[in-house]
C-alpha cells in the first residue's frame, strides 16, 4: 500500500517549494498546492485561444490527473470550436443528427421532440410510444400489421407467411407438409385425410370446415360440396342484399355457422356439458326461429366469433326448402351486428375470458345498450335478406317477389301487421315467443323502405345510409333513424299498398 500522506509531510520538511527539484518525467499528481495551479494557469495562458495548444493543456491535465481543470479546458475549446470531436468525446458528449449532446438521455429527448414535431406536422398520433397515422390505430388495436403490399393482416398470419407456411382454407400448413395439398389431402387436426374422410371429420360440432371468402368465413359441418355448391350461393346473394340495405360493409369478414341438421343446431344453441360445448344462445331465440345471433360463441382458442348461426339439412325436402332462408338470415344477423359493433362490451368480455371470469349479468343489457341502431333497423335488414329479397335467379316471366308475397301472407295469417308506432319504437326488443312474427314485420317495413319507391322515405333512408357510412355516433344516427321512422308512419297507406294488405 502506498502511504501518500507521510511522503507529503516528509517533503514539506525539506523546505519551500522553490528548493525542491524534479526531473521532467516526475509525476506531479501527488503534489497539492499552489505550485500545480500556477503551472496550469501558465500553460493555459500561453495557449490563449489556440485550440490545438489548449488541447495540449488538456492532455497535460489528464496526465497530472487534474480532471476538473481538464474539463474546464475542454469547455473552453468547445466555446471556440463547438464541433471539436476529440473535446466532445472527452466530455462524454454524444453526436446525433450533426449535433453534440451532453448525454444519450438528451439525444433521446431530442429525438422524441423532433419526431413529435414532425409527426404533428404529418398528422400522426402517439400509439404505444410510436407515431402513427390516426387511421392505423383501430387496426393496431386488433393486433394487425401491414404486409409487403400494404394490406392489414393478422400479425401471426404475416409471420407465418414469411416463414413459408400456406393456408388450406383457414388451416395453417407448415412448409414441410405442403406437399400433402398437392396430393388432394385435407389437414384435419394432426392428420391428412381424403375428402370423404375429411367430410366425416368435419361433420362433428367444433370440428367444422372453416372456409374463407373475402366477405365472410363459413364454418360448417355440412359436406364440402354442399358448402360450396349450395350454402355459398345463398350467402353471396344475401351479402349483396345487405350491402343494398345498409349502404356500408363490415370492416372485416363476418362469421356464419351452418350446421348439418336441427339436432346439431339445438345442441350448439343450448350447449352440452358432457361434450364440453357451452350454450351459444343468450336470448332464447334459437327455438323461436331457424337462426340466431350469438354474442358469446367462441372458437377453440377462446376468440369471440360474433356469428349468425343456422342449419341446412340436405337430407329432406323440408330442410332444403328452409335451408336457404336460414343461411340468409344468419348472414344478415352477423352483418347487421358487425356494422354496429358493441366495442366496449366486447372488450369487457375479452378481459373476462382472459382472467377466466364469468361475464356479468348486465353484459347483454350493456351489449345492446351500446348499439347505435335500434332493433327494428338491424333485424329488419337481416330479415330483408332472409325473406324479402328480390330473387335474381327466377327465370323470365317468373315472380321474383315470391319471397315477399309468402312472407306477407304469413303476417296476415298470424293476425296482421301491428301498429307501426309499436313496431318502430326504438326501445322494442325481440323476445322469444313472438320473435318470428315480429322479425317478419320488421322485414316488411325494411322492404318498403328499400323497394317501395316512396320519394320522401327514400330520401330519409339515404340520409341514414350516409350517416352509417360516415360512422356517425349514436346521437346523430338516432336523429336519422327517427326521421325515417316518422316518415314511414306517415306513409302507412303506401306501405300496405306495397304489401298488398
């Protein structure tokens, strides 16, 4: 151990500083007192404002371990030459964007401030520490990313595509298994099966075919040929009818579940504890009609589907008669919900699932209380697609309004059309028991609005469509809906003439 203090004391006893002598190589760092300060001031004075000479003074200070004085020299250099690289580096400064900053923290602050100013001028907003266009936020909230073409896609989907995965329908196939697709096989769980075997596999609840289209995803336990040849035809036609009625489209594909018979339909609606199938019908409407909408149905990963649900039994004449209407109705229900989403309620539901908690009893009230459109508009639109559509497949000379005529006849047989004021009440709710007739009547009203060619009603209807397109809030939409309802009531005579009642 070096004993510095005793050495200093012994030197002091030799006399005054001018009697001491040192060689040029002697380290003065241990000497404290005015002699070193004097040497420093002399060197600094001799250097003047010459940057190179001041740098030599700094190096001398460094050798003599005079850090404080060395830093003062560095600061003097930077006053004379702010971009002197060696001086900046010696002070620990950080260079960024052609400027020197005293620390990385200051660089980060500068970057953030600069980016914020740039983003503000570009109309960007903050999202989780990043500046993004406001229009991107809804997509980012859903976990979407932009692919190479600039399209919004699922983040996991994009990652898998980059890794060489491909899709067979909605099933992901890893690169090493892609050859099975060329062999005409279908991925079913962890097995590859022939079409016949795949149909059998997918005929079970929750093991359904998952067939994608641009507008909707079809989940079905029906045979694949039935799905592609019959169900898809009805769904595509219903989609066009919903676009015609609503004037706007869902932001992403909706889900329609089509089961192979009423047994599966009832099981899925009511649930089966032994089979691990939870109930999907919250309002008891499945038994009142041949289709229903589910706010709580999830896939095997626990993701909410928000599907319209129905069945199509192709083994009987009755099944083939009603199947197309059920399919149309299911798509209409999912579509109507998708353009008027209950975003807050679904966020709450997803959080409950994440925490493995039960949904609150108020969930349904909150879900429908959040809607911007009343039941008669949403259900009326879906019922229009179900049974008031104009059948474009009817041959020349045929009655392409046959579905409307049949539906109106059903209303008449069951007691006739109820008062429009009651039917168009914004608080009206469809309940089990009277559900089928009430939906039918709402469909008739929507048919008059869409196809009745009443000038003022059409004007109010177009205003509502424009408000929907513009994503107006509940208050503004309510004004448009009420104006339409009042005009429809003023033209009840025209409505009845349109219906032939």
